[in-house]
């Protein structure tokens, strides 16, 4: 990885003269289209100004050497991909959205993938279960002869071990480190290039972008209309309800930072989020007492959980008796997202408009015409 990144920075000038593809929101991805090939540069999200990986996308029918290309220019990927091994459920779901699921030859962490198509194909022997994502069965991957392996990079991960030794391009799916929901979703355009379905990916992203902005505009208009009846510094509970996210895990409570994609989506839904001013782009770990003090009077409580049923208020209270002190709990304004029975993790990264719709419907129940809740359900007694 260090060698590839270093070579990428040293040889950037070799790719001069190409046409740069404009991304509307994505900031950690640059694509340059040249005569006969495309260069995609992924910027390191943990080390500003450095390159995470550089890929050279070459048509399967072309000869990289004839184009003057070599491994020194970056990782050469022959496109469109026909056989891939995918380590993440979200990218399996994206491939379904793009109509490319037939090109999944193998998966890792099958137990975390809830897509029926994948499980049917594994059972039929058409998709191979390559084991645990942290220690996959390398021999199975080699036997599949994949064109690429899709996995998510992590800071200080120490590399990918034997996967780096088998001469198969590793596509580092770093879109989750983008700074906004639409920036993350826009990476589908890059994945579309890999599978030769650029137009379909571009069209889908246009739908996502348009839908998201329509919802954001709707939420803003609601606040503006209701805001006429109150003074500038007065909180209008009907137009700006307050919301608390998630619940205790182990001994801490992880809340989304204000600059996380969830934090930004809550801002776009026009609500009061106690950590809206927080500068973290990921989760913030806090003790229970801090959350209670800062968000105990929130109108709405939304949390994610994993179970075979929608948990009740009594079950929630059994997890932590302190939950009874929250206003939303007392007023029965709690909504749960069962990640086992919904496609929250599979869909929402590339369809943030779906999640934003849920947020607006819950936070602004007076709004007519919104679709039924997709991920969250109101708790029952």
C-alpha cells in the first residue's frame, strides 16, 4: 500500500492532459478520462493531501502496455469487471441497485449480509462464501479468479495481509469517509465505471440527488412557515422538534457527531439535535449521565437495534432503568430501527434520501404525502 501510494504521487504528472470528471459533492475521489483509459485517484481520508490508492481503468480489450501503462501508474483494473469478491453488505446492495449482482462471484462475512439474492446464490453454489472478512480463505478467492476485491479500508489497519500477495486488484471502498450524505452516495458513479454501467449509475445518482434536495427543501419550507409565528430566539416545538439518537452500548452511549452524515441529515430534516455543533465526523462516545443531562428533554428518541422483533418499552427499560428519565420515553415518542429486519445498512449509504424521508416523517408528522416509514417503527407497549 505504501509503495502504491508513493508511486501514485510521484507519477501523477504522467497522466496530464486528461479530462477531469466533475463530481458534485465527492471530495476524496478524482477521475481523469484519457484516450483509451481512465485514472481514478482516491485521496487518503486520514492523511490530508496524500493518496490512498490510484487505479488505472483499462478496457478488457485493450493492451495496457500499448497505452504506455504499467503498475508504476497505479493499480491496473481491467473493465468492465465480470467477477468480483465483495467484503461488504452495502456494496453487494449497491451492485443490486446497479443491476450488476450477477458479477458477484464471492462474498465475505456472509452472516452480516441480509440480501436474499446473495443467500440464494450461495446456497445454489453460484456465489462462494469466502469466510470472515478479517481472515478470509485466500485459496477460495484465488480459485474464483476474480477481477477485483471490494473492501473497506480502515485507519492503521496494517494492510490486507495475504490479499496483497495474490495479484488481484483491491478496490478500497473509502466513500464512508466522505463529508456529507450525497458525497458518499456519489461514489456510485465510480463503481459504475468499474462495471461498465456509468449511465445507469449517473442516472440513479441524479434520482438520489433530486429526491434528497426535494426533501431538504420541504423541511426548510416547513420551518420557514412555522417560524413566522414565533420570535427569532424562541423554540417552536411544532417546527423544530428535538431528537436523541441511539442508546447505550456496553458502558457507553455512542451519538453521531455533528459533522457525521447522520448529523448532517438531521440538520437537513430541520430539527434540534443536541450535538449539532459537535465537530466530529464519526460517533462520539459518552457516559450515560452526559447524554441524559444534555438530551434528556428531547421530544423524539430514535435508535437502532438488532433483534427478531420490535422491542417494547419494558424490554428497553430492562436494558437500562435510566431510560425512564428521558422525556421521549415517558411520552412514548420512541422509534426503533431493527437492522435485522430492515435494509438500513444496505440501502441508506447510497440512498440517503430514503433515510431523510424517515427523519422528516417522524420529526414533522403534520406533513402529508410522505411515504411510509422505511426503517424506523414506533415502539408499542
